[in-house]
């Protein structure tokens, strides 16, 4: 199979759409040329069979006149007649001519070079335009790198690593290691880590019932909330990375299919069929399954944001894993065939499969975003650190008292 051209990933949408349209047009035009040429060749074969039959009949009559003393005035000399010589053909050639009439509405016995030219023009401009239409969605596949700036913005806030591990200790308390580089290597994580560690150092010598509540129940909930916020942002970042991977794969599939389709039809020549060995590698079907697994993991996480993507590297790991659609296995599909009709049908089937797989993958990706959104909505208590109420009922650390701190943490 012809590989996708190296520039397909970096083309703007318009340029990529034009590139695929150009390839599809070449496929259409080549098929039209080959089909018209094949009809012309078959017409010449059928018409030659008529000429040969007339020649053979004529020789037989001449032999009868010369050797059997048949009166020349009593014989009927063979001619094409109103049926253009059809009645003179053997049964096999008649079947061949009938097949063309029934399936293609073409009379091989009257087909001419001018008919061949018109047939090629009609195929190019009317009957086979659907081949170009089949690839017309290519221009709507986004340029993968358009997602990079958005991914970078999310990484600036929440870091480039995988999800932060949030654990429940032996006392049943949820905690996160604030010294973890996973949490600290980001604007949000580093700010929380720095501030919480500074406060911990400042209150080390405090020793009272209220200070213990503050140090051991209230303060640890701040980095836990931050870790959940980081996880949400990283999960969104990775789903955006999945989008990157999907459009990259979709472009590669469509581009490879177009290049391979052209290779398959161009491999046919005057003497023998071609294209039978050309195959296509399609990757999106595997991507759909991978995304479905990640979505299932999100949906089954319940109310614990710490479990987002647990065990699924697509969501749980770094964005590079999501972009590359790890665990993806491309499927080898047969594109070539022994006949031109077979190649055309395979091309139609595989192009439609690519679009169907892309639509299904985005449906799964949308389900993942919906599941994550629902998880966030049902887990607000994990995302917001508790704060004592101020004098006006609003959160305000400056107005904290032993009583309202104790009320919040308990």
C-alpha cells in the first residue's frame, strides 16, 4: 500500500481537502480512461469475431463452389445484416455481447472510437463523480496541531504528567503527597504545594485542640482539592489529546487510502489485471475501541475523581499517550482486486468505513466529555477545599474561629 504523504499532518484544512480531491479526481479519471479503453478493446474483439465468422463462412462457400460444384448463383453469401453480425457469432461470444448490453447498455458490435471518447467523458463528468464526493469530507478534518496551543495552556495550569495519585490512609482520610512532582510541576500544583508547606512549617509548634483540627483535618483537604482539580484539567487535556490523535489517524487513513486507490487502478494495464496485492491499513476502528475503554473507566469512577481513567493509559497517562492512541492496532484491509469493478467497490467500502469509524470515535469522545462533566458535577465536595465562614456568611480565613473551623472540618 502507498503510505500517506509526509506532509498530510501539517496541511491546513483547505490544502488537505484540495490534496485529497486531487487524488480522488485522478482515481476517477484513471478509472474512466481504463473503463472506456476496456470497452473499446472488448468491442474490437467482438467486431473482429464477426469479421472472422464472415471470413470463415465465405471460405466454406468458396470451397463448396470450387470442390463440390455448387452453383454460385444458389448460395447466400454471409453478411453482417441488421443485427450487425450477432447471429454469426458462437454462443460464447454472444453471451459476452449480451452481458455488455444487459449490464452496461453498450452494444459492442456498433461501438466506435468516438463512442469510447464519449463514454470516457460521461464517466469522468457524470457517472463516477461520486468517487470524488466519497472523499469530500477530507477538508473538514481539522489540522491536528491546532489542538497544541490549547493542550499547552492546560499543561501550564495543571502540568504535563499523568493523573495525581490521591489515596485514602489507614484512618480513612483522603490525602495527597504535596511533595509529589506530579502535583507540584504546574501553576496550580506548585502554588498549593508551596503555600500549604509554608503553613505547615509555620504551625508546627502549635499545640492545642483547635490547632490539631487545623493541621490534621482542615489543612490536608486543600492539596487534596487541588489534586482533584489538577486531575480534572489533565483528563480534559488528554481527551483533547485524543482529538489530536483521532484527526491525525483520520488524515493518515484517508490520505493512504487515496494514494493506494490510485496505485491500485494504475496497476491495471492492457494485458492483465492489477491491483490485487494492494492493501489498506486503517487505524480508526482500533481507536474507537480504545476510547470506549477510557469512557467506560470514567463512567464507572462513581464520585471519586481520583479514579478518573484508572488503569486506562489513554486518560491516566501523559498527553503524548493520548495523542498516539496507545494500544491502537491498525487493521489490514484488502483494497486491490482482480477486476477494476472490484477495486472500485473496495475503495467505496473502505472510505465509508473510515468516515463511519471517525464518527463513532467522536461519539465515544463526546460521551467521555459528558461522563467527565457529570463526574465533576457529582463530586463538587472533592474539588473545593473547606473554608470557615466570615462574618457575613461568606468564606473568610481572616474571620476563622475555633468553632467555625471545627464545624467545617467535621
